[in-house]
């Protein structure tokens, strides 16, 4: 498997992997480390929102100061008002609820398959909205604690999917322009429909996100555990990322059982070593970081400091 290497100081760091492999812990530890030197924001796009548990601090939809120069936020599509109301309403994108919903109702009657116009991936779209919000912020490092594999792949490929979706809307909107002009002519005081302008603006923002995701400032860290199911899923995950021109940098193998005289522990250790050999073969060319299995759960800042030494 090839790796796309870019020697650059990266601003955007994504952490992902199969559910339950410890990606939130790894992302939080990395953020804690970077926050000592850089103004850093860690964003949770995982609906489970376990970031609060990791830091031992209540984190909401507003930026919360954690420690030093580190801040955190947990994205919620519901709190952002995304996906509520009629199909086609996209909240903060700029489409007016009244115009957008009514227009989509009209569009649905015109299209041969109205379902093709459903707004895809609302949770992921909410994450993209927040992404664009912080692009021009003064944060020096932005870390994404992503949802389990399927959600994150949708998030990272959403710009292309939405670009196509919005393209359909723009095409229909242009075809209806003459009709809408007649309506405005009949009702001189009718407000001018700004939905086309809003769609074009959304398209530009999505293309900006796409350029950043595939640009040299962005890197993806894959977190896995030394078990076959995790390895296989991670390989498919990385393949998709590379096919979408997203840099995959470091691979973290988490929860490595230490060598021990305990019969059970020794058996686990040998099994994990076999899988580690397979990981090194499958992901040759990538930097691989090993993190041991700790005797206690990594919750709160003091315990996260133990992981910092491995991820920084």
C-alpha cells in the first residue's frame, strides 16, 4: 500500500478508526500535547461524544477551554439546526428555510426520482459546516476526533457528493429562472429569490473544504488495535482515503499487551506480535506508533499525559 508523503507543518489532523479502538484517547492526548505550545482546537464529530469523558471536562457545542492553549468542541447536527424541517433545508448554509423548503417541494414534483434530492449525510454536513467556520480562525492546530469508520468516510467524501447534489439543484434553479421572473413580474413586491446565490456559495465552500482535505496541511492518523478485524477494516479505510487523495501519515497500534509471565497474557502477547508483523507488512512505508495497554482506563488529563509521550 502506497503512502502519500508531504513534508509540511500540518494544521489539520484527523484521527479515525474502527469503533472501540481508542481513537478519542489518542486524539485527546495529541491535542493535549500540541496545546502546550500551539493554540489548538479539538473537534469531536463522533455522535457518541466521549471527548468530555476523556478530558473529565463538560464540553458542548461552544468552544470550551481545557488547559493551556487547548480548546474543545463537540459538534451536534441537532444543536446547529441542520437537518430540521423540510427536505432540502440546510440551515446555516445560507438557504432560507422558507425559500429552500418550498423550492425543494417544487423540485421534487419535477424530478423523476424525488428521493435523489434528499440532503445526504446531515451529521457529516454539520461537521463540514464547523470545519469551514474554523478555517479562518486563529487556531494553529485543529484536531478532529472522528466518528467510527463509516461515518468518517462519508464525512471525508461528502464534499464530492454534495457538489453533485448542489449541481442538480443549480441546474433546476436555472431552468426555472424564467418562470420565477414571471412570478416576480406579476407580484412587484415579491422578494427576490436568493437561493441560487446561496447554492453557489455552498458549492464554493465545499470545494474549499475539499482542497484542504486533500492539501498538504492535512493528515489522517489511523488508530487500530493488534487484532485481525481491526487490521482488515483499517486497510480498507486507508485504501479509500488514499483513493480520495487524503494523506495518511501515522498509524497507531493501540493496547499492545506487555510481555508477562502470566499464561493468558503471554498468549495474548504472542498473538498480538503476529498481527503486528502483518500490520508492518500491510502498511509498509507508514510510521507506526505502538501504545501499550494501560492497567487503568485513560480518563482525565493526568492519565492522558501518559499517552502524550507516545503520540507527540
